[in-house]
């Protein structure tokens, strides 16, 4: 239940308030401690390794063809860098090549929020048997968007498509993660 709440709150840019009160003795209940420990273990296991970190990326447009706005910024783990497009380019895409197939179940996206929330909707596709196959869509990204897939997906290439934006997109992160095999659904 905590994992589901996490994706529906923090995964959509909101705060997750656990509201775990102490008992009459001023201590947390053993059940609460066990649940919080399991939740922390899940988060550490899931988000410890970004499978996209070593991918190569190519974008359909880069603002002014300037390296400072390159699509590679999506993978550099820096909060102060981002991929941006030219003004008027509202539906760009970026293709991530992993070299070898990976299996993942969570996608994390972050906008360069200092420039405001610009992206209204996105789609992620995988390359499968010579064609792009949709695997996820989402509305709004903001400071952080986590997309948890219904089941793990394998792919050697992924495509991120901005399907609607109010201004030229500016994204600071694209990451994919694999949940532990024993994660509850």
C-alpha cells in the first residue's frame, strides 16, 4: 500500500505524508516499523541503479544546436543541466539506445522546473521487431514524474515523445529502473 501511495503522490510531484503516530508509550508500532523498513528497502532496491545511465541518446531537435542543451543532459545526473528545444518545437522526441536489451518497470522524468512546467503529455515507446510500440503515456511531468508499468518491459531502444507542450520543452532527466522481483503489485 505504501508503494502504491508513493507512486500516486511523490511519483506525481506531490509530497507523501506517512502520518505514522506513536502509541501511548511514545513508540511506533512494530507493524508500522516493519512496513516502513520494507518500503525503504523497496525504494533503495528500485532506484539504486539507473539503467539508462550508459545509454546513448539522440534528439530530433536541440535548442540552437548548442551542446549546453544537448539530449545527453538527460542522462548526466546533474540537476543544473537539461535538454531543450528551439522555440516553436513542441513535439520533439529523444531516442535512447542501450546497446543490449534491458528490463525495467519504472520510468522517471524531470522537467527543468526553474523554467516552469511546460510539458502537458508524453509517451514512451520501445523498439520491437522493427517498429515502435507504445508502452506508457503520462500527463504533466513537473519536478518529477514516476511511471510504474504494469509489468516489466524489455527493450534495447526507447523513444521519449513529447506529445503536447505549452512552450518549448526543457527536460533534465530520463531514467529507467527495475523493481525488485518480489515487489508487490
